[in-house]
């Protein structure tokens, strides 16, 4: 067996996203290119197998096609996987398939093929991604004996906040202190007015250590017995959870949980008071993200935008560098649940920097149409799934495993951060713990998990691989 390595690196050209740059001045990022590595993993008489890894170094792309050229007319693709492969003359195309059709910044797709050749089997040239040439040099047929296989850097050690530090929005992504896109995966509390007993030393240790969560969302309802009944008490409760998350190296997403009434301006004065206080108190912390309204409903995007443009300056005055997340129309569905979509935001974005837009879904209720909207919107807007459930929008019912998996795979591929509803023992399908769990001390064994909890723990506890350079 003869081994052939050819590593093609570099790529400098933009990925053709000028159209969206023009549309969304506040959100577009300059694409920087792509990287392709082509590796012959096995070769025999007149035949071979190769892997092609394409990494998107620019803004997210969707429906991509990778093309290249064989140096000889004898080289033919006989079979390919993880893409739809075709060949005409020496020109080869590999078009994305459904499940890998969107590539986030920094994300890769691993393709493979078997082929035939006669005589020599030189590595391909002229790789392009969506028509843009990926330049570079192609290695020779034989690797130098010491040529190591391409490897990813070793995973960083430390807590999520320790590694990533102060976050900011870059292009359509959430980026860390190294200006690299990251995804935060975590859990939302239930209403603090009802489930305070679920947030204690043992449960938060379990969230940080067993679940390896990056993020705790503190759902502070404003109505339904929440903030409006005791502003000082609920503000203190949120601050103590920010501290508890910080002590464990987790980010804290401070959720001003408006729901009914759906018009956020109903709570404008309360929001200004609350955010002036928590932003001043937590300004020096690196772990705080502000979510200024949970699920606006029954109001236009213009009303939500106006609310955001009144609350954001209050936060900035006290805490200038924190990321702020803005709810969207139709229960934070980007407008889809109101028969609209993300284009109303793209056309009329909030006049502020370092902000993201909220998308919420409940997997058993919101499926393909909503996933399509997120795939589209993610190329234009920085999105944060600050709340989602594995069940129906009522918060109850059975876990929809297939839809939940489709959603989580999509969010992972787009590096969209998320918090799951709920880290609680509420008597409803969306809760992670069985009823009664918060009356005890065990938050770690599998016996206390619901089906939703087991699913979410399995997804959140996988390694993060946050970039450090
Ligand atoms: C639900 C809770 C439920 C509670 C109800 C009260 O799961 O126990 O009785 O709120 O308002 C949302 C909201 C979130 C809802 C959740 C499930 O942000 O507050 O929680 N949901 O209905 N949006 C879509 C679904």
C-alpha cells in the first residue's frame, strides 16, 4: 500500500457574501476564506480512497458546492459520500447534502470518495467553494516520512468563562476573547418565583460538573407573581445566581421574562430599573449576558425595536461591553409564528452594536419551516436560542426525539448558543428532573432525570473544544 498525503491550505477570497453585507451593516462579517485538506488514505493498483475536509473560515455558507480538477484524464470518482458527487471530464463537484448544507464559521465537512486512475494519481488542484478559488499548493504523491496527519489542536482546559473570557458579537457569531466563534450550551431555570428550591449548591455543581454546562439562564418572570411583586427581592435572586454561575465558570444569561402581556413596552419602566441595577452591579464580571425581553407577542417588530433601543442604552451606560440579546416577534420566532420572518429584522435592525436576536422553538411544535428560517437567518443575523423545549410549546407532552435531534444538530453546525427549558423538577415534559427531585439532594444520578433531561445532559456534556488562538 502506498500512502499519499496532499494538504492544501490557505484560501483567501471572500465567499461572495457582499449581498448580505449591503443589507445588514450591523451584522455582516468579512469572510476570510476556506481551507481544504485532501488526503489519500489508501491506494492500490489503479484504485484509491481519499478524504476531503473542507473548513469554512468565513461567514456561514449554505447550499455549498466544492469543486476541483483532476490533473490527469485517467482519474475518476467511482463512489463518494457525505456529498452528492459528480464528474465531467476532469472537473469534479461535491454538493452539500441536506444535513451538512450549512457550514458555520470554523465548521468543517468531511467528505470521502473512492476512485480509479492509471499510471499516476496526483492530488487534485483548483479547489473552489461556491465558485471561489481556494488557492494553495498541492503536495507531491509521496509524503515525507515524518509528515504528520493533520490534527486539531488539543482541547483547552479550564471552565467556559476561564477559557473564553468576555464575549462579543463578531459577524453573525458569538465570539470569545480570541475573537473566535463559540457555541454556549446550557440550561434555563424555570420561573424563579416557583422553582427557587431547584437552584442550590448541589444542583448548580451538577450543572457545571456533571452536565458540563457553559450557561445558566435565569428566567425572572416579570408578571405571574414575579419581579413586579418584589423588585428588590428578584433582583437580589438574579444577582446571587450570577455569582453562583461565575463561581463555577459558567455564563449567566439574565432573562427579563416577559410573556403576558406580550408587549414589552408594558414593562419598559420596570426593565429600565432592573437593567440599570443588574448592569451596574455586574459590570466587572465577564460572565453576564443580558436578555432584555423573553417572548414579545401580539406586537410589531417596530415596537420591539423601539423597546430595545430604549433599554440597551441603560445597560450600556453601566456595562458597556456585555452582549445583549433582543427578543423577536411572535414569541421570539423571528416573526415566523406571526406569518412573518427574519427579513423584517434584516431590513430594520436594532440600532446598536454587540447584540444578538432571540429565536425560541419547541421541538414537537416547531419543525421544518422554523428550521429553514433559522438556517436562512443565521447567514444574516447573530442568533441566540435563549430558550427551547424538546416537547410542545405548552412545555408539556412527550419528547420529540427526532425533531429535537434535528434542531440540536442544526444549532451545533451553526454554532448557535442555546439554553434548554428547564433545569427544574416541574411536573411537565420539558423539565429535566422528575417531580420531587428538588426536595432532595441528588441531582447527579440518572435516576432523577426525565427523558428530556437525559437527552439534554447527553448533548450538553460532550466536550466543547473552545478555540484558544
Ligand atoms: C411555561 C411553563 C409552565 C408555566 C407557564 C406560565 O413551562 O410551567 O405554567 O410557562 O407562564 C414559553 C415561555 C415559558 C413557558 C414555556 C412553555 O417562555 O415561560 O413556560 N414556553 O409553555 N414560550 C414557549 C413555550
